[in-house]
């Protein structure tokens, strides 16, 4: 059962050009249970996630906070590391409209 206290705290977002998946490392809190997790999203859900983060954080351009690195194979790696910044928390029920999420527990 999802309650109003269930939330996802975003720690980092990473994606690589040439791939169709986005890795979101987060801390999920459900009731008294808290666990680290990695969500695998598609780019449509990444856009939804960025929109929700921008709305919650009251910012206009979250993408400007992403950094990039050129990889040896020529692809670019884009990442947002939020561990030292303000915590981004999204209520779990707001992710209901996403495609079925794949979770990789760490």
C-alpha cells in the first residue's frame, strides 16, 4: 500500500548516448522501510522525471546541472550527482504514470 509518506530520494541520474536506458540511483522510503535502489527508465520517463523534479524544486532548467564526459568508444556520458546537493524527493505515487519500472536492488 502506498501512503503519502512513501518517497523516492534521487541521488544520481546517468545516461549514455547510444543507449535507450537511464540509470537513476535513489533511496526509496516506504513506511518505516528505507532501501537503496537503482531504477532503469526510458527517455520518455526521464523527461517526466525531470519535469517533476523541476516542479518540486521550483527550478526552470535541471538539464543545465548535468555534466558530461566523453567515453573511449566516442559516446557521451551525462550524469547528475545529487549526493552533495539539496535532496530531491518525489512522492512515490507521482511515478505511477511511468512505464513499469525495473528495480535493481543494491
